[in-house]
């Protein structure tokens, strides 16, 4: 009897043993820090002196007095509302083209995905040089067609658009996931549609897009989370400038925490960031009932 | 989309299908140029002498096939320590990726093949942690690392990777789930312990999945900037991303050197990508990790 009981128990115990490294990691590097940052956000803390409890002061200051907070939020939102849809659309178009059974899919796929694998620092530097207003290749190309290129990263008006353009270089990341989704759509659906006389546009709108909506949805959610974590390009290229034109939320948070050492205030920024991301994600999840199609729903 | 049903119209007129193919090739080629051109320009610039780096229109590197062709590389590797940075990055990214493998394959196996109380809840927690921005946890993490006296060591770059690994765990769970349960049951009837089953049956089967995970984790850690910038202050401990950032700060106008450094930071990943791109692309496509 002892033996029989122990079989289940033993497996249970082994289960906990197997996941224990992850559990420890979760407590020490995720759950613990989240709790700690919530507590820190209620304090003044500059590392040199012990933290002092200040209640909600940081949050009040953030929402009512901190112009830079609102500015950073605006920069990040602008980027999100322009770059995310562009990336979603371009990634989808590239994947759609690749899925047209063109010969050498693997070859094209390799090329398009290449920029996404490369270190963000190296690609940022590279684009920084291409964007150089005086001796950069981009403005030289523009000058060939008679356009005087803008100052790009050196110009308060053009720095953010330049970063958005750069982000398009990474469409390969979303494209790969779309392509996997497209390849999973049964060809029988298209064959049936063609027999019924549906043209390509109708097939795209009635078959491809609905079946791809969960993938689009996934890319949208990860896009939102990614945008709020946007750091490398701005840190390397602009440091938030010129005149704060590219002061992304995450960069502002980084500066508050590690340049000015306002750990309490930066923690409040971090929690507000978390709540914003959470709110957006929930909003997208809620709205997904309206536009995301899951195969299981067909029956009901 | 599939062409299998469209019967080509037999008349000699221009076939719309051909137009479509030509157009999509044009679009694909244009996009390929957009993807590749910056790399080619970068490579070419590393073969320019300092006097020629700013030349417009861009021309072929004036040092190509000349005795000093690789001078820019030599200079950054030796004089500006990129050899050291590259080795540092290899070590850090390699260790962090190995750590991921251990944690993720153990936890992935447990989530896929074992029964224990709270499994589903824990798995839900695991998935939701991928939604938490690093910025929310990085400040306490930094304070913890400084309390532990780990600043300016590689521990903060390696230990969190050892223990977290949300995507890795998810990926390994997906993989282990595809292995039939009968294998486990048969082995259990033979009296094998759980760990033995994991080690002798599942680990050998998961070599391709583990390779994929190792490469993805390696690339991810190689490319990281935030943590190395925060934790590393000695120049001899810099990873290649930090080395590159600070080189830009000091010698930003020396484009040939800067881009030689960038090329060096890209090279290991390019090699991995060329030889293992199928693993990487499939791993990313199936788990959704970008």
C-alpha cells in the first residue's frame, strides 16, 4: 500500500523539484521585484540614504506636475500608434507575398528575417550613419530625386519618424510568425472558394484574414508590450533628444532611476507603465471577441 | 495563395498569373534590397580608408584587395579591445543560454508530462510573466544585485537567465507535449523513476528543440544592452554591445572602425543564423518569440 500511494506522491514531488529553478527565478526576479517596486514607489530613495515613506506623493507629482512624464507618454503613444500598425501591415504583406508559393521561400525568408536577429546596438549605429543629414546615404538618395533630405535624428521634427522608419527594418520578426500561420491554413478552403467563384480579394477577406486574426492579435499584443519596452535604438542614437523629441517612456524611466538616482520616483513610473501596458493588453483582449476568429467557434 | 486549381488560360494572351508572379518578385526583390543593402554598405565601409568613408555617392571600399584591407578590423580588435569584448560576450551569452536550457527543459518537462497540484495555475502564471515589462522589475533587481555585491561581475547577466526563461519553458513544454504519453507509461511500468525517464527518454529526443532554444537564448543574451550597461562598469568586462556603444561615444566619426566593430558584433550571430536558420526560424514561428 505504501508503494502505491508513493507513486503518485513521488511524481508530484518530482514535479515540484523539476519546476523549482523556475519557481525560485519567479520569486527572486519577477514576483519579489514587482512587490518591491510597488513599495519603493511609495518612497523617496536615492540609494545613498535609506528610503523614506512618502505615501502617494510620487504618483501625485507624476500626474500633476511632471511635464516630462506626459511628454514621454506622448512620444511612446505616437510611436505605438504609427509604428505598430505599419509593422503589422508590412509584416503581413511580406508574409502574404512569400506564401504565394514563389520558388525559394526559404531564401527570401532568410533575408527578411536577418535584420531581426542582429544586435540592436549594431543595427542602430548602422542606421544612425545612413541617416546622417550631411554625409548619409539616405539623404544622398533623396537628393538624386531632387528632395533635400531632413535632418533626421538631429532634427526634433524628424527624429521620431526616423526611428519609426528604422523599426520597419524589423518587420521580419512579425513576418515569420504570419508566414507560419499562413502555411497552416488548409488549401482545401481556397480550392472550395475558387470552385464557388471567389476571386483573390474575396479569398483574402473571407478566408485568410479571419483565419489569421489570432496571429494578428498576437503580434498586436507583443507589439504593444515591445513598444513600451523600447530602449536600445533611442539610448544608442539620440539619448532621448533632440529637445526630448525621442524621450521614450522607458528611456525617461531609465534616466530617473539610473542617471538621477530617483529610485522611488522611477518605481512609480514603472508601475504606471505596467498598468498602462496591462490596460492596453486587456483592451485588446476584450476587443478580440469582435474581430478575432477562433476555429472552435464555428460550431456555436 | 495556392495555384493548384487555377487552370492556366490556354490562349497566347498575357497570363494574369504571370503578371502576378512578376509583380510579387519585384516587391520581394525591393524588400530584399531594403533588408540587405545596409549590411553591404556597412561591410564596404569597413574597407574604406578614413579619408574615403564619407564619400558620396558611395563607392567601393578603396582598401579592397590592398595590403591594409583588414586594418580597421585589426585596429578595433587589438587597440580598442574588441577581441576581449567578443570573448566576454561569448562567455556571458553561452553561460546564460546553458542556464536557460537546464531550467526550461526541466520545467517544460514537468508542465508537459507530470501531474502535480497547482500545475495549471503555475503555468498560467508563467505565461502571464511574459507580459511584464523588464522596466517594472529592473530597479529592485539592480538594488538586489548591488546588495549582493554582484555589480561589475557577470553574475547579474547570467543568473537571471538561469532561472527565468519563460519562453524557453513554454517552448520545451510544447515540444515535450508532442511526445506520446505511452512512452512514459511503459517506462513507469518498468519501474523507471521520473528523473530517469526525463534523462534517458526525453532529453535525447529533445536535442533539436534544445539546440533551437540554446541558439535563441544565445542570440537574445548576445544582443542585450540594458543589463550590461547597468551592471558592468570595468572596461575589461564589457560585452560587445556595451563596447560598441562606448566606442561610438568616443570615436563616433571614425566610421570605418565603428562599422568594423559593428561587423564583429554581428559576425557570430550571422554564422549561427546561416548554419542554423531553419532551427531558429521554426522555433520562433512555433512559439511566437520574436
